[in-house]
C-alpha cells in the first residue's frame, strides 16, 4: 500500500520532539519526530516524503515574508536532503486560506492537502488524518471511499 509522510525539516535537523503549544499535553513519546537518517531510509524504501512546512506553524497567522520562507525553505530542505522533487504540502493543523494557497503555489508545490479540503481544489485537497491509538474500525471508517 502506498504511503506518504509529511515532514517538518526543522524538527528533522534535531530529531527533536514536535514542540507546538497545542500539543503540550500530549505524552512526549507521541511527539517524537524522525531524524533525517530515518526519513532517508523510508524514502529509499519507497515511502513518499513531502512537506508539512518548515516548523509546523499556523500558516494563516504569518506575515507574507514569513509564510513564503516557511513553505519555500521546507521544500528546498527536503529536495536537498532527499535528492528528489518535493511536490506536495500538507498544511499544519489543516490551516489554510486563499492567501496560504497562493503562497503554496508560489513556493513551487504542485498541490496541497487540507483537513477540511475540497475535491477539485488543487491547493486544498481533502486529507484524512490518522493518529496513533486509533483502532482498526475508526481507521476503516475514516478511509472508506464515499460516493462522489
């Protein structure tokens, strides 16, 4: 089964836990991130590796220059480390608006995924979020193909 992971390069540099205020109450082991070596190993085994922004910030809250840097630098870091094109972005927290979608296009992504996405909107495609601890039934319910 094909799989894709979405990576924040700033956390891969240190192999550090994800440090975002919204997740402060989560168990520390739930927030561990992969190192570049682990990411490269997965990529070599055929797992897709794409961007989740540079440092997992709420993109609509950023000034234009910060937003551009968050998206552009993440893509550049992934391409440099993996030696292949980074084509897709998954917005952190699913946060996006028209300005963020335009920034994603400007940063060179082909498409982007939002938790509350819209079919046919290239920079707000729907995604399914799966979390550790979800049982098989919940995953099945989240991933069952619904009518068009």
